[in-house]
C-alpha cells in the first residue's frame, strides 16, 4: 500500500474511533443537567403518612453543590483515612450569608450522607449547628479514595434541598464492584428486598427483616420511622431519599417484619440502596444493589 493510501486508511480509522466514542457517550450519558428550579425538591422523596405517590422531581438531588439559590461550602474537602475528621461546612443562601434557621425533618435539621464514589463505606450522619451557621460532624472513614457528601435539609421558609460535594481521602485504594443483590446480612439480621424499581413512576419495594431466621416484629422508631431508605444512582450518584409507607403510632403501621417504601427513580440503570433500621437500641444499615426492571422506559 502506497503512502497516500496508508494515510487515507489511518484517517478513516480515526474517524471510526471518534464516531464510536460519540455514539457510546450519547448512549450512556450525559444525564440531563439539573437546573436550580428542577433540583429544589429533588432527591427528597417522602411517603411518610401513607401516600403511595412519591414526591420526586425529574432529576435526583446531590448532583451539584449549588441549587435553588443555596450552596454547600465545606471548610476543607480532605478526609484522613483511618482517622476521624472534624468536618465543618456552611450552607449559604441566596443572599450569600450562612443559613442559620432550618426546619426539623424526620427529627433532625440536617441529614448528612458520606459514601465513597464506588458506594462503599456509607455513613448517615447528623451534624451539629453552631450559632454562626457552621455545621460540625465527625467523619470516620477506613480507606482512601474519592468520596461524595450529601447535605439533605430544608431551610426555614424554603423548599427541601439536597446538595453534594466531592471529598478526597489521600492514598491508594482498590475500588469495589457491587453486584446485584437483594439480600443483606448485617449483625445477625437478614434483610430481603422485594419489588422492582420502574423508572418514571412510583415503585413499591418492601424490606423484610429477620433475626436468626425469625421475623422481627418489634422494630424501633428511628428518626420518626421504622426505616430510612437512601438510593444512589450508579455512575453519577444521583441521590434519592425515601421514607416508608405509614409511621410509628399511626394505628395501622406494623413494627415489622416488613417495611414498605414507595420510590420513584428518574432513569433506567443500577441503584445502590441503603436501609437504616433500629432494633435492640442499635441502628444497622442493610445494603442492596438493584437494577431497574427490564423493559422500563427511561
């Protein structure tokens, strides 16, 4: 093959690679960018009170550090592996001043989630608020890696917000793959998750808790509920916070073994689900990996 022919073939190959990359990129993303208006209530789905319709916007929360006029501003974005970091941050409002007044949602004014970007090392924390609007929370992580933190809150007089920021724990680490799993074993308990996630509509999922093979019928309220479920979309870690159908003391909601949720996921894909439940005075977290039902529209 002469030089001109070789150059022509090489150019054609480059064009095919570029075209293939563009097709792949459009097939898997990017996800539609969330706007300020579209993320004000996104990610904070609440079915507390027996309503089957989840209140979720088109996009999950936590994809940006600023939305709806509010900004998550950490004092530092570095964590220390194998140690406890006194992590501080502020939420600034539309006037750029630190927000100091928050509504109590599920017994707390701030729900703070920290997880490594491979969805390992999940933590559900509740920081303390200082008079100047500074939140403080101890964060203990075991391993190095890139982490995502989510601030889930409602400013007084405003709408629910979920903001996210990346954190880093320096050092070498090995990413963990989480395969499809609907059964979790944690501290002598087994939790089974039944039901399918269907994009774009309310999906019923039920967690059933047993201890040593026996149904747990005396779950204890935790943050005003028998269970708290957080879902993270694999890839971008889009955040969905869902609460169960019914509440303790309403005269109709049993304290286990089944806890039912209604969740709405915005797109097809794989989600990591984290269920917090309390029994015997101890809060435990069951983890699941669930892919949306086949044939679902995105």
